[in-house]
C-alpha cells in the first residue's frame, strides 16, 4: 500500500511536515484551502 496524499481541514505543523516530505496535501473544505495556502502549504487541486 502506498500513501498518495493527505486531506485535512486544519493547517497546523503536521501538514507542514507532511508537505516537506513531499506528500500531496488536499483541503477537505474550501475554507481550509485558503488557510493552508496562507501559511505556505502547497495544496493540490483548485
């Protein structure tokens, strides 16, 4: 099994670490997408 991405609604340190390891990050809600981008997390899609 291979982990291909992570979906979440918060933009905390866990997503920043996952993004730093090259994992694809997806926002579970539109508002979360904006918050993640605001703190520098690269969000896949939209």
